[in-house]
């Protein structure tokens, strides 16, 4: 039996702020946030859009990564999102 994936994610809220969380189902969790049933933080900052995510097989790894991301500055989170977007589009080579 395949184990469930665990996701750490960043949402970009309507006010430009970023919210970090973890889930086993990104699509359902995003829908919950945008319906007002998500975190208290996002309820007054809707709509929220998925800005970044990472997948982990191990729940503890995902929770640890969430903890670390939550301690990053806003600028560090924005840079992480920017680099992931560039890697996806191939517009700039990743730094080594």
C-alpha cells in the first residue's frame, strides 16, 4: 500500500502576505482556505493562491520543514518562491 504524501505549502493571500501550512491534500486544503474553513489567519485575507509547495513521504519531515519555513523572513520566502518558479520555467539556471 502506497503511503500518503505530505505537503508543505505557502499561500499568497490577497493582502500580499504569505501563509505556511502542511496537508496531505493540497487541492482540498486550498479549497478549505478559500471557503473560510481554513486557518484563522487566511479567513480575513481571501482569496489565497498556492504560491509554493514541497512534497514529503514522511510526515515528520514535512512538519520539520514547515517549522523552518515559518521562521524565515518574508524576503527569504519570496526568494524561495522565485527560485522555484524559475526552475519550473527554465528561464534561469539554478545556482550551484
